[in-house]
């Protein structure tokens, strides 16, 4: 389980870095910026989480997270023309969703073991871990953040983390099965939004009007 | 005193979250983004402060701060049409000013007890606590920050925190009265800028010119 | 050496604050925003570094960093008309480069002594320290960050920090000479980009295209 989670984590880091470079490449970006923003996107959310938890940032204990982010960013920069082919870009979106699901559930676990702000904070930090890196990337690259779009990126994370907290509280002996189920749920919901191109419905939006 | 400060704090959190959703609503925002940005606005400044002080973030020790921010954001999202009525929006601006005043003076107190960077850092972290959440909200929502406007939001906080540091240094036995006086001063100055719609005068601005 | 490094550090803080106010002044900025953004630019990068290292933020242990940043920002605000004279602005760019070089190498040293994430993290945090303050300034002031331009600001830092890490690993007894050589190298590379107005060449950029 620990080892599987490690490899899915590395896959998530890869997907975060690759999608970061892919969304930035069409505007014209230099190699250095691509790699730095790739790293920030890949590890930014978990870094904010670890600072708030006051534990060592996860990538200082295992440099592989950084090396993988650097390698993925470099390869994507040079293979950009290939990877933007529609099918590959969509594959990366799915991997990105799997990474977000795994990091979010890992964060709930981490908070639970630290007994940190239960039961609410694990859910909030799960969301922070899943979206923090992408937010930093968009702000630093001058792109609209997900708060300005109708993308359904974080809602699946909210649902899955809430469910996992309930499972930890009420079925504490089945942690591994619960974790896998919630990762699968988040990924399935996210995959559905990608597959059917779903966005936030009108009745969950305020009505735009002259400010 | 502690209990009064606690309730004013909750009122400040409420006002921060409510005004955040109110300024974002006219552009069209979804429920999830409204709640997340409401939370970030309400607790963001204090979070940066606690990270710098290297103490546990205040909302991990008392989840009520988060629940109140979530509740206030939700209610504001659904009551948006009502709350943007001019009178209620102005009331919220005053409460926001009261919250900023309280959080700033609380921060000076916190630094003083921790003997952290006296006498300058308490003033700087007081300002950070008062404006940090709003800055994060504006950056994440793509709005101009207060550094780009002529709003007189932080100057009252600077004056009040500076005065409070002087009182703590020179009249150490009257902490409670000094704190109340400085909160009142910050709030009065801020209320004046709201009431008379004051902005930064020209002689405190650089002259704009072709860059 | 320690004392020389201290004074170069103060010069770097000064240059960071001065250049911050100078780039913001032409758009019209108020005194308060100028000073706050001056401080953030001057100490922001080192603050992020210290939070990640989980050590006390450097300016809480020596308030002179803050006083110098405040003083430099104030003087620049009032002397703006003088300092934007081309020759003086260019001098400040060179001092800014010297400051970035020194802070980056200091950061590598700090990580090395803490045995923090060797050998990769010192280089990454060296870059963070050199560019973090400027990134915060640009995001908060609504300017394009260096990730959106072709400025060659951080590449010299990357080269110098990488070299310094190699020297620390392979020639551990010559720390001081190595540090000075790497500071000189970073500064020389940065000075060359300023002097010859160099920017990122096309072959290190992705091709812009319709997104």
C-alpha cells in the first residue's frame, strides 16, 4: 500500500508538472520559467499544507519529488509539439486528476495522524493540497485561476475528502479500503467532468451584473 | 475582556467573509469559489502571521473561526441580492473595519507576549493580519489589490498599531485600556474614510507618467 | 567575512527596495503602498526560504533589515524624480544583481549548514531567495512577473548556486573563496545581461501559438 501510494504520488507529480508546462507553452515560455513553474505546480500545494501543519516540507525529505518534477518539465518543454496532441493532453488531464485525488486523501491521512484540527481541517487542507500548486502557477503566470472559471476541479476533492473523514471517524479499522475507495471516487467524479466537459451549472453561480 | 475580544473576532471573521463574497458576486462566481475565497479572506492574514511567528495557525486550535467563515460565505452567497442593498453593504464595510482593527491589535499583543521583533515587527504583522486575507482574495480572484487603488485601508492600522506599541512600552500596566483605545482609534479613522469616501491625497502619490 | 557579507546584504536589501519603488513609481503609487511593497520585495524571498527551512525569519532577529528597507523605500519615494535618471536606475539594477547574488549564496550556505535537502534544495532555495521578493511585488502590484518576460534574471543565480554546491561538496575547505567566486560569477553574468540588454534566445522558448 505505502509503495503503491508512493508510485501513484510520483505519477501525480509528473502529471502536475506536465500539464503545467502544456498549458503555459502555447503563450511562449522560456525553459527556465517552464521548469520553475513545473516544480511550483507539482509541489506547491503540498508545501503550503506542510507549512500549515508545521512539519518538514515533504520534498526536503525525499528529493525524488523534485527530480521527477524537473525531469517531467524538461521533457515536456522539448516534447511540447508532441504532447499537445489532443489525445495525449487529455490523458494528462486524467493523470492530473488521479494525482489530485491521491494527494488530497494522503493529506487527510496526514492530518488525521497528527490529530490536526479534526474533523474540518483535513478536508480544507486536502483541497489546498490538490489546488494550491495550480493556483500558484496561474497567479505567477498571469492566467485566470480556477476561481475565475467554471471548471469543476475542486468539488470532487471536497466530496471525497469529506467522505474519507467520515469513514475514518466511523469505520476506523478499514483505513486502506476507505482510502482507495475515496481516491477512486474523486478520480471518477473528476474524470466525468473531463469526459463530458461538465462545468458549474447556472444555479450554483451568482448572476453577473454591472459592478 | 478575553470573551469580548473573542466575539468581536468572530464578528470580524464574519465581516471579512461577507464582504469578500459581496465584492466577488457581481462578476458571477460559483458557490465553491465563493466559500473558499470567503475562508481565505477571513483567515488568510492571521495565517501568514502565525506562520511567521512559528506558532500553530489560530484556526487549527478553534475550528469556530472556519465554521463561521463557511457559514457567513454560504449565507451571503444565497442572500446576495439582499446584502448588496447599499445600506447593508456599508454596514458590512464598517464591521470589516472593526474586524481589521481588532485583529491588528490582537496581533501586536501576540508579538509582544512572544517578544517577537520588538518594537517594529508587531506593527508590520498587525498590518499583515489586517490586509493579508484581502490581498490573497484579490490576487486569486484577479482583482486589483489595494496597492493599486487609492483606498485608505491600511493607514489607520499603521497608526493604531504604532500607538499601541508605544503604550505597551511606556504604560505597560494599562494594556486593556490601551488596546480598547487603539481599536477604537483604528475603527474611527477607517470609519471616517468610509463615511466621507476619503482616498489618498495627491501629495502622497507619485506622479503617473509614461513608463 | 561575516561582517563584509552583512554589509553587502544591507546593500542588497537597499537595492531591492529602491528598484521596487522605482519600477512602481511611474504608474502612480501612494507612499504607504510604496513602503510596504519595498519591504516585501526586499525581504520576501528570504522569508519564504526561512519558512520552508523552519528557522526564524531572518528579519525578526535583526530589525536593521526592515529599517533599511523602510528607509530606502521612503527616500526613493521622495527622490523618485532624481533616481529615475537613467544612469542611477542602471546603477540600482547592478546593485540589485549584487544583492541577489549574495542572498542566493548565503542561502546555499544556510541550507548546507542545516543539512537541508542536499544537494538539490540549496540551489532551489537560492533561486527562491533571489527572485521571491520580486515575484511577490509583481503579483501584488499587478505587473507581469519574470516568468512572463524574457528577462535573464534567475539563470545566473541557477548557474552560480549549482557551482557553489559542487565546490562545497568537492572542495569543502575553501568555503569563503568559493562563496566569493560564485557571488562574483552570478554578478558578472547578471551584469552582462544588463549591460548588453540580453534576453532569452528563441531556441530556449516554446513557439507561441493560438491557445
